[in-house]
């Protein structure tokens, strides 16, 4: 048996991986894993060996962050609840082999878990009963057994929509709280409420290079679990950077925002940026903003430049504005209008103007009848758009 040195093995592995990735890259939309026939015949037996530790290479990434990977995408969870047992099922698309969290917890453990009718071992992983699945589409199902129906059932945060049947009748508004628990016994106080969403949008514009736009979207939801297209959340020219949300949210490259909602109060935090200067703050033609009026704060950066918002009325009452931004000037924006960020003066970065100084000297005449003086003035001349070099005036 011939054994390669470790360095030679790593070099060969790297070369094979580069070859495989090049086959994928230059194949256009016909991805490597969708078109295995594009791999040279001589390299096909080596594919798994070359890619075994390549990470989430099969998992798709959001357009704005190639380092983030979605290893799986679940469908809605269907639950049938009975006095002595429950049945559940959901589909999941797995892109890279990994752990998939299931409904339940230590006290209420899922039993008879199947994937494509094959029984799966269930282990505790990251606080949830979980199964490890290979890449592909899976139909998962299982059941719970109890002598007395529990008050609540833990649901993984990766699942966005839950359908519930109680004794054969569909529950229009499952009571699924922000902590991730589906309440089975607690009274449904909202049963008579209709499907409603109240939205508020708060923003913070941070000056600098790049310009940053911080957004809080507050959702107050009643009614049943559902997926909703809210409209456009990003104004024209802004690129999505990150989203932090307790519920599933998607924002596409046009700034359209979709959410999977359930009853409760939720805050979605969105960060966006732009590398070009801001001429007009506005939505693109044809866009449908998710609210008609927003509150916008402005965090200036005097070390970069002196700038101010023009075209918006300031707001004195900030009781609903996020507390972490309340020290800043706040403006009210009607989203069908535009406003400008006006640059008044460029700064010196970390340098500061030295100000203006006068040094004066006096000489008294010998006879005391007169006095002679000399002034020496020193400062920095300033003009709009930049700073002039220091000049001395005497």
C-alpha cells in the first residue's frame, strides 16, 4: 500500500477541491451537485473524499452574506391533539447533512419518529429532541403519548407556521407564545379576533462611510398563524446587511418583506447600508411601503462632516421611539414624500480646528506720551467643503 505524506495528501485534496469547485463555477446555473455528470470521470470516485470537510458548501446563502448558510428549510408543522396522544408531521428540505430540531422536550418526548417511513433515532441536541438527516427532501412524522394532556408543547424556532387540530377540529388561532411554547390547555382569549397586524417602523440614519440605516419593525399580531407579504421595507438605494428576528423573516433584493406570523408582539431589527452618498431618501417608483408614516432619527458624525436632514418636521414627543435612540434628533417622514441629507461642511477626521489666537505686545514711549503695540494673530481659515492650510497673519 502506498501512503502519501500528510503534506502531499493535503495538496492533492486541495487540488481536487479546486477542480470540483471550478467545474461548478464555470457551469453557470447548472450547479455541481445538481449536475454530477459535469465532474470528470476520473475524479468522480474522489468527490466525497475531497468535500468531506468542506462545510456547508451545498447550503444556499442569502444574497448579502456569502458566509451565512441555510442548512435546511422546513414547511409548516401539522399537529393533531387528542386527550391521550398527539400526532405531528412536517416536510423539510435539507441542503447539508445536519441536526433537525423536532417538537417536544424532555418531559414530552417525540416517539415513533419516521423519515420516509424509516424509523429514526432521536437525540437531545441544542435543547431539543433532534434527528440527523442527510441532504434531500424528508417527510418527518411522529407522535406523543401521555396519560394527561400537558399544558404546553415546545416548538423549535426554526419552524415558522403551525397548524393545530384539537379533537378533530382545527384551531383557528393556536396559542403560540414568544418563548416558543404552544399552549394546549390555556384558554384562547383571542378566539373572536380577526386576522390583524399593526405595524410601526422606526429608523436611525447613521452618517459616515458607508451610510447605515438601522430599522426596527414592531408587529402586533392577532388571528391565526400565517405568512404575510408586508410590502417594501428598504428605501431606494439601500442594501440589506443583516436581520435579527424572533419569527421567520425574508427580505428579497427588491426590499420586499415577508414574515411568518403568529399572535403576539414582535420586533424585527434590520440593518442596511449604502456606499454612495444620499441625494434623496425615498422609496422606488411603484414600491408599497409597509407603513404610511415613520419616525427617523439622525446620528451625525462631526469628525466626518457636518450634515443635517432637510425637508422633514422634527418631533418633540418620542414616547414610542426606541429608548436606545432617544437622545438623537427625531423627524417624522411620510413615506410617499422625499427628504435630503444636506452636507454643510466637511470635517478633518480625528483632527480638530485649533481656533483663533492673538498675541499682543505693548511698548511705552520714553516720555510717556504714547504707546506702540503689535498684534500677532494665528488661526485656520475655513471654507465650505474643506479646510484651508494654516496661515499666520501678523
